[in-house]
């Protein structure tokens, strides 16, 4: 965690969560040794353990999420101050500008998609205060405290949990004015340096109680990477149980809208391995 919040201030807050993680935890064993080995990848004994381990989807999702998240946050923290609070399969990140939060969100969704790790992100704007972070660990017990709060936290969480399905970056209504730089005495985006595209969710989706109407267009890849990303989506869709299939259908529909907004031909069939 890199903390810049000692008082209550307005922040853009990102909340990211792995989809289907609870069900995955119920069905897969927790391989502690391999999980710990992923934390020290460059140790020879760690690589031997990882390469010799039985494939475990829970280990893959959990380790992949945290490794990529750590890399993105380390890079982002060299550019601007941020506060990151990670627990289990989710993370809150608070930044001073919308541009910064959106860049982290796009990087995280795209990298997770390429690793077959489904995540959804909500972004909100409002108050944020980090009060206390404490860990007291003994040989046989541990006491951990993470105290933070604010309207930005609540709004990011509610955006992610608003009921819209799929691998998406969903914007709480509090964020939309920031994208137009209409909040007094602040500059949250620089479209000349870092273009940001957002588009409306589907007509059915915008009926949610939270008022989430917009999402970020993250579908910007080089052609060869786009093929891999689309294949990853189709692979996850193939493997998903029936009760989770709606997440991947909603993702494919959203990606189709993103591609249309970029001038691509609409997809007539979403369950396909190739893109026109």
C-alpha cells in the first residue's frame, strides 16, 4: 500500500473484484505452497514447485490477479500518488484524478482478460479517508485492521455491484462530470495526452437502481493481441457453468458496442472464435 490520504479529501476510487471467486473457492483446494511460491517467482525452488504443481484454477486466478495488480500499482505510483487497499479477491484504489484511476482500470481489465481471469470494476468519486492500517501477528494468531471510508468508497462499490453483468468498467454517476472536466477548480482528464472513450450501457442495463449508465471502452488492442483477448473470452465462456454464462454474453455484447463505436463492423454472432 502506498498511502497519500491522511485527511478526508475527494478522490476517484476504483473497486475491482474477481467474478465467480466464491464458487471457485468452494470447488478448488487452497494450495498454500504454490500460492506462496508465486510470491517469489525468481527463486529456483519456487519455479520448480510451480511447474510441478497440479493445475488449479483458484491458484491461477488468485496469483494472477495479485501479481498483475502489484505490477500495475507499482508503475502507477511512480507517476502519481495513490492509496491501494487489497484484500482477498478485490482491491480499492484511490487517486486524485479520474485519468489515473481509469488508466489503472483499463490496464487491469485487459491484462486479466488475457489471463482468463474475469474481473469487473466500479469507479466512483467522493470523500475518501484512510484512518488506520495495522497488523499484529504472533506465532499462532493474527489481528489485522484496515480502516477506511468515504462516499467515494461506497460509490465505487455500488457501481461494481449495480447488477450489470460481465467484465466491465462501470462508472458511478458521480464520475461522469469529471470526464467533461466540469468540476470546479479541478482537472481530471487530459484527452490530448491520454484519450478516454466511454459509451452507454445497453438500454436494459441502464435501468439499474444506482443510475450507472456508462462504461469505459477498454477494447483497444493491437490486432494480434485482440485475437488473443477474444479467444480468452470465448474460452472462459466455454468453461463457465450455466449460471455464469450471462456474464460472458454481456461482455461480448459490450465489446461489440465498443468495436462499433470504433468503426468496426457489428458482430452478427457473439459465439465465434474469429473476429472480422
